[in-house]
């Protein structure tokens, strides 16, 4: 596939990371379910590097034996640093480039339903020059009723970060016509719906087409483009197939100065 979208037309890149003259910052945010790094980690790192993210919201990060070593390996091979999450958030994790200054982090475990997986949020407040951005990485329940409650807790936690601009990204286990997706899209900007770019559907190539991974932003953040970077220069189809069972979602956001 190379740099082709599948239609023979190269996918134009999103705006590059930069700081504007007014102090606002263009920040590239990637959301990626990595299936506990059980697949081709080298391919995974190549995909992440090609997207040139400032922030990566990871889902299904390693969370058992030597999970910190695995997280450090992924950060190192992707050209990033570990910020928060992993086992301490029961899967969600945040990585960032050296461009980001970490103000604070918090890992949150959600109420657990017996018989279902423990879920959690990885959160951080990052600063890019004069622009401050709250970040939340999530992986919501497969059960509709539990997922909806987790969606409400997500909005509460995002507000509790107490910053004017924030982003929430992750594997929702829900589609845009679902109750929880609708709850989040009603309170936040759905990146793809606001400024579609690239491919829409995030399920593994060959699987039924679904958009179950998303990047959301609060009011005031300008979405410059959001979608699956299939066809982006450096993102190879063979790497997307080998890296994990989800496709990544990449967004470029303009965050106003504080």
C-alpha cells in the first residue's frame, strides 16, 4: 500500500506540530489499542513513529508481568516517553514526545462489576509552551449498561482535570449510533465527525466495518483533521495488519494558549 489510500491518491498529511505566534499549539494526538503488545512490536513502533504524534493514548497496554519494562520498550522504540497508566489504570496508558511538559498525572480505577474486566482511565495535564491540554485515555466496557456509566464518569473526570482544553481518546467498544458514543459526542467534539480525514473505520482490516475508536475534544479546541492514517506516508498496510487488531486514530488539534 505504501503511501496510497487505496484509491491511488496519496493521503495528505495533517498539520505538523508547532507553536503559533499567538501562543496556541498544534498538537498531534494518536489513539491506539495495542492488544498488550502481543503482536509485532516493531511494526507497532513504525506505525506510531510515522504518525509523528505529540501524545499517544494507548489502550490494552501491558499490565501484568514486567509491564513497566514493556511500556518503556514501546516508548523507546516509538521515540516517546512514558507519562502515565498501564497496569495502574488497568490498560489505558499515555505516552508523549519530549515536546510535552508533564504538569501532573493521575491513574483512575473505575468501579468493577464482578465477572467483568477492571477498567480505568489514564489522565495527565500536559503543557506545550503556553498551551495546556488535559488528556484522558480510556477503554470502555463491552456491556452497554456499564459502558454508559463509564461514559458519564469519563465526562466527570475530564472536567475534574480543571483545564480549559482537554482531549479524551480511546476504544469505546461502541459505535456512533450507540448510547455511550452519543453521550460523549453530545458533550464533546467527535474528531472524525468534526473534520474527517483519512479512513473512518477502526476495526482490523478484513473485519466488519465499525468506528469504535475515537478522539474527542472539548469546546475551544480546533480540530484540524481526524481519522485512521491509512495511506499516510510511512504507514504501511503490512505494519497495520501486523501491529495489533485495531487501527489507530490520528488527530491534529489547535489548542489555544492559556
